[in-house]
């Protein structure tokens, strides 16, 4: 469990791609290598210098391509 939480924190701090959905939630994606799935997605909201992680899940490249084609893409910071 600790290794998965560390991976989620890594995605939030150093994402490969970042999107914003219509509700204002931030979707941070990190490409995984040598894993069963292609990406780890962490959905969170940032309020007053604090972030609240809503959920995290694994997804494939194909599903990511379909889901995020209509979202606004941000530059990772």
C-alpha cells in the first residue's frame, strides 16, 4: 500500500500529462513502463495551496486517448 501511495504522490508532483475536466478537477497522468497498464491517472482538486485527491486508477493508452480528447490540456509544472 505504501508503494502505491508513493506512486500516486509522484504522479501529482511530476506528471507526464495534465488535463482539466469541465468540473474543474485536475487529471494528472504518468506513463508506466513494464507494467500491465500504460498510465496511472490521479484526479484531484487544488484549493488554497492544498490538494485533495479524489481517486486514482490505471488505464490503457487506448482508453486515455478516447477519454481525454475533449479535455483541456495543461502543461505539467
